[in-house]
């Protein structure tokens, strides 16, 4: 085979020369807060949030199913004109009053909200739940939270036409969404974040929920959604990001076959994952990362710890280092959950 004239080395050099122009600035608390305001505004712009169109939510409940220890309600809201988001609300049976609410967005190979809500009627969904410990929405409701499990655009009931067949339930339409949205100034991550902000609005109207006690947890693409939402919406009081906290050069530039939802035009010129997560400070953040997760890239867990160190600068500047913690564990790309629910208990219940 003749040598190939590849361009990754060029892109790596360009990345190193131009990346993180808005890296964390934490010389003082005043400097850090000014930096947070600047980057948050820039990130909103890059995600395309100013280009999205508000809509009245018009919530409608379509189904309620009694489960073991909780009930599952299916609800729809409108997030933009002509754009509908279906989701499940999981409500504990033994509520004696309002409790904290937890958003539980899903990642890929999930059937959308099905896996997180523990609906394993289909064998392929049941298998993905077992493989990834994917039913963290059910795990959360069993610990007494009201849990919101949405379909992200492109998944579950929101798949676009190329992936609309029943046998494609685990597939996603991220590429279609990116190809339709980017030329119009929109990104997949931005559309997801917008929808979750609308879901936060709705969660605060539920009588079962303490509206100022809201958390967000997610694996993989659900971790991506948790990262963006918590960074941009301070109503998220506590976050758990699982399987999505790695440096862009190794995990998204080198592993460039990853899903289109990871890619935001001009983002790397401004910030890496650790910088975006620093926007969450001083609110509590737990990061789960598996040492053998292939999405960490060729350097493995080091690519995670480097980004955590960036985020730690912001928490240290606020003087709340204990509000950022990590759960590094042996294993693959799964929801671990060993520390996650104690973390929610510590910061949402008190």
C-alpha cells in the first residue's frame, strides 16, 4: 500500500497553536467570575442558542403507568414552534411532600428515554440497559427523586426519517440534525441544551418538585448534555457527568469518527471540556470516568485527569474544592453510580 497523505498532524498542530483562547482565568475570584461571564456568553453564541425560537410549552400528559414503587408519566412539551419533546416523569409512590428533581438525559445506543427509564420490553433495549447500567433514571427515582427522562432530538420518538424504522430504535439522527442545522447557525449540542432548559422550566412547575432543588445526571451523550446544561443554566444545583470528560485533541480530533453531536464550530479555538466545566463552579460537580473507556483516547485516563485539573482551578478559586470530586473506576463505558447518588443526597437534600 502506498503512503497516504493525511492531515491529522496538521490539525493537531493547528489545535495546539490556536486552542483555548478563553482558557480558565482564575488569578482572583473577580477575574474568574468575569471570565465565566465572557466564556458563557461565547459558548451560547457558538452553540447557536440565540438562533433558537421560544415557544409556549403547552404541556400535555398522555399516559400514566404504575411501576414497582413509582409511577411513570409520559408528557410532551413544545420547545420551539413545531418542535415537540416527549419525556417520562418518574414519581416515587411514597412522597409526603415536594422533593428535588433530577433531569436524566440519555446518550447513544439508548432507545432515547427508554433505557434511562428502565423500559426493557424490547430485547435490544434490555441488552443496552444491562451493558451500560443504563437505567439510572430508575435508580434515581428509587432513591426518592422525581426524575425527568427526555428524548433528545434525533433519538427515540424524535428520530429523523433515515432512522425511523422500529428496528432502528437504538440508532440516532445526530448526523442528519447536524447537516440540517449547522448551515442555519444551529448545532446538535445547542438544540439539546435548549430543550433541556425548557424541561427545567417544566420541572419547576411540577407540584412534586422543590423548584430550586434541581440536578442533572447523564452517561456519555447524556454526560455531554449535562455538561452543557449545567455550564449554561445555573438552575442546575448539582451535576454528575459520566463517561464524557476528556480533552478534545485526543478524544474528538484524533478520534474524529465520533458522533456529530460532539462538534461545535470554533469551540476548540475558545475552550476545552475542562474550561466549559469550570462554568459550573461553584455548584457541586461529580465526574465519573472509567479507566478502560476507549473514548478517553490513546492516553487513557490521563486525558481525563488533565481536564479535571483545569476545572479544579475554578473550584479552588471559589474556595470550594470539596464541591468537585471524581470517581475513577476500572471498567468500560458505563454508568458507575457508586458515588453519584450519595453526591445528589449531599447537595440536593441539604
